[in-house]
C-alpha cells in the first residue's frame, strides 16, 4: 500500500464499452477502489439521482482492471461539465474514461499517480501472481469477488479472487472425482515422455530418442530440459552442432505425424556469417532428421549406406512409406532480405548446397517491430473512431497490415501441413532465434494436423510444449514490467497546482515545456519497450480464424481464446510470466516460481469455467481417421489463408464495424485498382480504362461501377427536337465505391461546380446580363465589353442571306433563302452600324445571342420561320460548351450529373 495515495474515490463516473457482446456503450456512476494490483469500479445501486433521472447502469458487475494490462493512462483537460477525466487504455483493448469531481487530493491526480507507482514494478515477484490462490471450493469459479462486508455478488468473469492470507501455501482443490490434487498440478499438464509417446516415439518408430544433455539448462538456457533428437546422433555431435546455431537452439523434434512419421522440427538460424561458415555436425543432424522417414514396421532396421563423409549421404532408408516423395523443407519464416541482412551479424541462413534432400522456402513473415506497429495502427484507428463518434475507418484498418500478417502465418502453416500429410516429408522451421515466428508456424500447423490439439486438454499441451517449453519470451513480448513512459499527461494538467509564475511569459514557457515533455514520453515509449510484440496474440488470432472456418472441429469455443488473451496480460497466474522453462523451474533464491504461483490451466479446469468453454457444435466423429468417405479429411484441416477477418469481439466491436460486408468482401482493394485491371476488357464495356502509368507502364484499372458518359453527337446527327431522350445509363451504386474513390469524386465535383460558378460570376462582372435585361438603344452591354464574353457570338456578315448588307451585319441569326450574296457592302455606301448611338433589335441580338426581343410582324421573313428551331439548337450547343469549358475541355466526366 506504500504506492497508493488514495484507496477509494466516490461519485466517479465511468464511461466505456461492455466486454461482452453486443459491446454496448455505458456510463455508470459508482465508487473507484485501488488495490496494490488492481483498479476496480463498483457501480452504485440502480435508482434515481438527485435530479430525478435514472442512473445509467447497463451492468451491475464490478469492472476489474489489473495494472499490468494498462498501456495508456492519460490525464485530460477539464471537461465542459467541470469533470476531471482520466483516459485508460488496456492491452486487452478495453478503453475507459473516469470522470472525477475534483483534481487535487483524493481526486484524479492522486489516482493517476497511485496507478503509475503500482504498475511500474522492478521485479516479477511484485506481480499479482505471487499473491493469488485458487478459491477453496472445488466448484467455485473466480468469477466471484466477495466483499468482506457484503454477500458475494456475481461479478466480471475475469475478476480475480480474494487475496490469500498465506500466498505461499494455497489451499488444495479437488477434481470432479473428489481426489485431492496439489495446487501446482497445472504446471505438469505437459509431460514430454507422455506426449511424444502418444505421437509414436518409442512405439511406432525407434528413429528418435530422448536426451538429457540439457537437464541442467547449461546446454541451451532457453530450451526445455528434455529434447527429442534422432537416434543415430550422439550427445557429442549435439554439443558441436550447438555452436553453429544461435543460442544453441539445435534442430529438435516438436511433432511426429500419426499417419506417416513425418516430422516437424524447430531450431534457430545458423551462424553462417560473412565467411560462409558451415558445420559438419549440424549438417549430419539435419540429414538424419530428413532420413528418419520410415514405415512403422521398419523400426530402426533401416540404415544408411556407409560413406566416408557424413555430409555426402547417398542413400535413403531401405523401408519407406508407400507414395512418399522427397520434398523435405527448410522453412525460413523471415523475409529474404532480413535473412541475408543477418549475415553481417554473423548469422544468416542455410547454404542449400550443404543440405541434401531438402529445399528452402522463405515465408516473408515480418519481425516483432512490424507486428507491434501494425497492431498499434489498429488500436489507434478504433480509438479515433470512439473519440470522434464516427464509424470505424475500415480502409485504415486494412492499411494496418494486420490481416496480411495473419494470412502469411496461415499460408506458411498450410504449406507445412501439406508437406507433412500429403507429401509425407519432413519440415525444419526456424526464424532468427526460433521462439517467435517459429512457435507460431509450428503450433498452428500441429493444430491443423492433429485433432488432439483441438480439444481442451490437447490445446494446453500444445501451448505448454511449443510456447512455454521451447522458450517463447512471454515476459519481454507482453511487457509485464510496465514503464513510466506509458503514463502521460496533457499540458493543461501538468503542474496545474503550481501558480508561482502567473505572468503571461511564465505560463507560456511552462505550457511549452509541458507539451514537449508529454510528447517526448509518447514517442520514446516505443523505443524503451521495443521488445513488446503481439506474437502469442497472433497465434490466438490464427486459431480463431481456423475455428471460424471449421466451427464444429474444436471442443472449446471463442470465450476460451478471449480469456486466454486476457490472462496473457493480467499477471494473475505464473504461466505467462517468464521467458523460458529454466526461469520457472530453477530457483535463484528460495522456492522455484512454479511452487509459488498458480498455473492458469488450473483455473481454466475449474468445473464452472470448463463448462462455459465447451463448444456445443463440436463433432469429434468428423475426425475419424478410418473414415474414407468422399468428404472425409482424417482430421486434417486445410484452412483458407485468404479467409481472414478482424477478430471483432477481441477488440470489443461489432463484426459489421470492423469487417467488410459479405456482399463486398470479395471486391479488390483500392490499391489493387492502380496495379492492373481486375477483369478482362470484354467484361468491362461500361468502364473507361485509364491510361498507362508513366512510372510502371501498367494500365491502372478504373474505379468500379463508373457510369459511362455518352458521347455528345455532332450537330448534324442531333435530332431536331430539343427534348430528345438521352441514352440509358447504368444504375449508380454509391455503396460500391470505396471511401477514397467517393471522397475524390466529391472533391472533383465540388471543384468543378465552384469553377463553373466563378466563371459565371466573372462573366456577369464583365457586363453580361441575362436575356431581356436591357432595352434596345440603351447602350448598356454593347460594343467591346459585350463581345468580351466568350459566350456571345461576335457580329459578322452572313453571305448566305439575301437581305441588305447592313441588315446582314446586324442580324447574324437570319438565314433567308436566296443564294449567296456579296459580303462587302456596295461601294460608296457607309456602314449603317457606325458609332453605337442607338441599337436596333437585331443589333441587340447580335450582342446577346441568348436574348430574342419582340419582333414586328413586318420584320418576319421566310428565314424567320426556321429561326426558333435554330435558336433551340444553338442554346443546347452553348450549354454543352459551357460545361466543357468549366471542366477544362474534358468530356470524360460530368460533375453535374448531366449526360
């Protein structure tokens, strides 16, 4: 309690999103409690407040927030309602806002400082797992947190149980049969001898053996104490081979397939270096692994032909599985450039000239830093949507690359599954050190190959074997020992009680210093916590993707995976606290950690918890290996790597918020539209293809569902009637356009409309008036100013009329028959349209073609009979020219929607 400045704050308002579907938003008033390891909120009893309004109590459950799960605790400026808010963001994607009535003592500032001091720990022994014990009742669930003063009430299923008075001596629990079980039994759910015997080591095949070379963890501190290696490899060969692998993580068996004894082995990268080093012992070890493929009846009788050099193996085992093909793979999970870059560090990748009977594949899975940045983008996108009250930007979610990373992991896992089950060949997996991407690929592939790992018992064995025993760095990747850099404050709240410098200059300097201090904390936190990465989170996400594609092939449901992700960061159990098996089992001082903490599997196996994790749609008969029906798969799953979606429930969102609707899910991404056409040209008759890009030389495909703009026919081809029908156009679908395309179109339409309006306004300023605005003879809008308008028709002689020359000069619209006449006036006759003292109706028409003033009956000629029709055509033609001029002469797109 030394780090707590305040233990309880009343009349606090909590805003957030419910953890359970449908993830409704709530606003609750209640009491905030602070303990050395948790921050929990107890809502007030339902009723009416002082103003008579009912309290917003969407839930009566207590909300528990373990300190290690907090990755953002930020003080915000005072709200408009005179509340002092604290923003809390967690690694389990819960976002809450606490609103306090006061800032100083017993208010928001004390809570912020107390949580910071308790969350930033220097030792793992300060975490809650060293003070937690299971409930005493064998049927009790930790979903209850009894208050000492009140009877126990239902609470959040993820809430911890009460602190034990004797944390190092937790009380025993009982199984369903009533047999007492030691509280540390959860640490022994995985027994290497039992598990590998189930796979066939020592029974179906004698090509593999156990070795105790790492029994005291001196051979490889990050490897398990029990390793399975080829029988023909001695421990002395292993000792030399360890020098060639990073962290001495030699190729060791992880899985032996039940159908054909094909194996999945895992290791770290070889220490090739710039000089191109090689190890005969490592090559011998890999060759023995790849030659262990033999039938169950052959036992260990199959031997290799002797040769002078161990690196020159020339024969396969004499007894092979029928139909086996030699397609052994060395899978490097890294991108090719990353693997080659490690050569400068003395590491690298295998030279395949030295490894016979194998091929190498690079999977291109990015490193931990890229994964952390990708998840950060997803979290920021959801936070921005919640803060602004706007829909989630699905385009930004897609650009985060999170689904692309999941696809890469699933794609590599399917490659492993096919090579094991179909090609009956071996696979060696490694990345850099062999504890991140290697664990993901190995575990996901085994989940697909063996139905046992899709049961509750088998899944925890899989996690214990491929993640805990083989040394995934849970402490570093989860960031259990938090950092003060995650606790930030806005400039308005920093030093808010310090009023020593109250002049304008001092306030400005203080504000600037506070701003840069808060910004530096936010930007340096990623470098200080650079080892954090959602590696195990990605594994659970991949499991969820497979579970969604095969909902009846898993004994456990989605709740099981969600709670596993929660306890990955809650630090309530010792299972996910440490980096390797040695840290859990070897005591540096006092008792080993496995005897001082509770395993998470014990909590998951409590009867109340186990019953809530069972999948009612589970059909184990589908995994029958003897079934040879047309739809039988012998329990081996081949998921679709492209069918990945955001795990919306984990992010406390709805499916429709984060994922594209079903009708548009198969549509190409907007980026893909710029690469090339997505359909053959003959299927896109209504879409105008864009020109080739000067940079790539490729023809970018157009936006989908662009309506075709019909070509405006020439004047001679136009129908005489001005009310002619336009060609039919395709139905517009706004929903079919991406957000980027729709935004670009709206911007273009707005710009074109503004340009058109400005052009008309400028024309009006130059003296152009609408039809009938001026009376003939006024002198307004005549002469050069009137003809400066680009829309007016200048006065020019019409040689095709038989009217006098003066009249032809005034009336350019008259078209009387009579044959061609001389354009020049008779010699000696002065032009009648001299200095403009007064204008006639024809002169006004020449200056303003849009106007047709009244005409006398005597002025009507035979040429005037066809004039109304010509005027309509002229106006229609001018309207088209006006729009084209506003668009810069382009007819490819009509911003006003006209055809």
